[in-house]
C-alpha cells in the first residue's frame, strides 16, 4: 500500500487530532463514574469538543465543503461542492460507562453518493477507511468481507432499540426469526464500528433500523469497498434516507434479508 489518497489524509489528520482529546476525556470518565453528578454532562462536553476540532480541521483541509454534524447541524458549502458527514463520537453510551468501544466517523457525500469514509477507533488505534473504487483498508492493510456461506457459522451484529421506542416489537420479531439460524448475535453499541467490522470480516453481517446518517455514511462505503452487499431493509438503496441498513458478505445477504423481512411481517401481524 503506497500513499493514502489526499482526502483520506485530511480525514486522518482531523480524526487523530480530535481523538487525543477523546482519549484523555475517556480516562477522565472513569473518575467521574463515582461522582454523584455522574459523567453524562461531561461526555456531551467531550462530544462537543471533538466536534469543534473536527470541524476546524476539515474546514482547513477543504474550505469549500459543506458540513453535516451531529451536534452543530448542517452548514452549506460552495454550490456543487461535496459535504462532510461527521459523527464525533459514535458509541456515546459505551464512552459514558467506561467501555473502550467507540469511534469517530467521517464521510464525504457528493451528488447523493458517499465517495469516501473513515471510521477511527482511538482506543485500539484502528483506522478503517475507503474511497469509492479504491478498496477498503484497516490502517495500511487491505480488508475484505468474510467468505462464510453457512449461516450456522456466521456472527451478525445489530443494535437494539430501547423498549418502548417504536420498532421494539419489530426487532423482537427479527431476532426470533434470525437467532436460531446463526452462531451468534452481537450488540457492541457503535453502528460505525459494526459496519467497519463487517468490512474487515470480523462480523459476517450487520443490520439495524432508524439510524442517523452520520452513524452509517462512512461505514457504508467502507463495507462496499470491502465487497459487502449493503441495502436498506427493503433491499433497496435508501439507507441514508431511511436509516435502515443491512450489510453482509456476498453469500448470506438474501437469506439474512429474508429473515429480517419475515421477522418484521410476523411482528406486524402479531
């Protein structure tokens, strides 16, 4: 692997700079666990600080680009210019509880297409990245989705909606349809890393509903460049609009999709 594309260097510089503060703040959370006030306010502060650094660095690197950010909303770029889509801290609940599994997610969207993406896990120092047509990488190593074909040997990742939140019955339906078919289901609390792990072949697939665009934009291009099939729950292309996503290796997509669809239908008829 030679040089990273220029756009990836811009992302990497911004992510590494923001990550320093997040890692320091993460160390601090462990002290705050015991305080009566609790670490929640502190974490939203950490989130905001990381976002400010990312915003400043990305704007410095590409002044024309627009921005869509979790905390500070959308900012228009120069007419026709691409747009950054940024989540400064995906896995906030993990961060809050001192669980070392969270990431910075940065993507570039242009004319409705995600053209580049990066998901950086600062604790494990793992940087997943891809450009459209250029392949997917973990640090400097090329990554590919898994080759597993037998569902019984597959591990799938997902996200669990909160009880009482709409979609919980659907989720239970999906789970009861799919769980007996696979080796295991994991819920690690960061959709960005779930997608990156599918790309790296650590998970064989991932599905979740009602995600935000900044949770999944980078992960989608990384997955696709690693050879994954990524669709929305209906099997279409509207992941960024609907927030629903299924990403798996080539071999199991139609079966996983069928079980998910079946689970949703059975929940609706229940």
